[in-house]
């Protein structure tokens, strides 16, 4: 789990400080990694090298959407849903986080490495599927 504190001004002009939480389970990391041909990590590395802005934007939007959630009060659950994400995405806390991701390369690397660690450790390649043989 990655915790990040943001400071922002809400829509009433109030200065706020908020802790944001991000987490991907091994299953979610696997889904994210293999959601594109060649793997998401390879796509990110290539987009970074080529300074491919549209691909980088899509990557960060998808990663934040998949990883953002709320820790339950008892610490047993990390709650995520479309509604929880939409509630967050409509705030200036989201704007503060997103702008930091796209303007601060050091923070972007820290965020990606914390939320989406080494795939080799957490997500083995998906099975090729059952091997079918003729006449069986």
C-alpha cells in the first residue's frame, strides 16, 4: 500500500491536506500488466523513452483508477469501487495528485514503483492454457 499526502484548495476555497491510499493486489497487478500486448511495464518504459505523452497519460489515469481506494477503519479491507474512484476523481485532491504525477518525474517513478512493484516477484506469466492433443 502506498500512502501519499496532498495539499490542495477545495471548491469553497478551503486549504486541505488529505492522505490518499493506493494498492494493487497481485491479481490486480497481473491484470494490469497483461492488459496490453507485451506487458504494461514494457509499454511504460517505451513511452517514457519516446516521450509519448498520450500513452503516459493513459497509463497514469488507468493506474490511479485501479489502485485508489479507502482503507477500512479496522484496517482489514481496502475498499475500491467505481463510486469511490469517481468521488475522488471529482476533487482537487485528484488534480493535485495527477499534476504531480505528470510534472515530477521523481515522484512518478516513486509512485509507480510503490504501487506497481517488480512484476516478476508478484505476477507470473499467465498460463498458456491447456495443451490439446489430437485423438484424446
